C-alpha cells in the first residue's frame, strides 16, 4: 500500500480552514496529516473542516491524529468538523465511537455554516 499516495488540499473560507483528504490515511501517511493540522493550529486556526470525500481508507493511526488535536482546538473555542465520509471510512470512525466525539456532516457547506452560525 505504500505506493498509494495521500494528499491534502487546503482551502480557506474566512477564518475556517478546509482540508480535503485524498487517498490512504495509515501509519505511513498519518504524520503528513499530523503536520498539516499542527501547522494550522500553531498558526492560530482553530476552526477546521476535514473533508473525506476522496479518502479511500483510514487506519487507527489516522484516527489517532484527530484525537491528538481535538482537545487543544476546543480549549480555544474552535472545533474540527468532519464531512463527506464514505460509508467504509465512517464505519471505522463509528466502531471506535468517534461520532460521539466529532460532528460528522454530509457536506462541507453544513460544516462551514456551523462555524458561522
């Protein structure tokens, strides 16, 4: 699976940052996401939407990245919202109880509107 690449596309909507994940998020690629989220938060961005539409696979290592940052973001009044998850990716989140911890919505616009409401 190492030949399958993982990319992150960054977009900004006012003070909300949107990260679009593509490919496979596993132990090999998780540091890439950890670095991207860490950089955003270090730069003072605490309203983050992560789009999963093009993500084909996530492992527990990938899930762990979200756990690393969620408390820090929420302590500053921000949040990390998750959008457009494929059913098989959602299943992994669901098995580990993540829907109790994270808001998972159908579309980016819904997630973005929750920050502006």
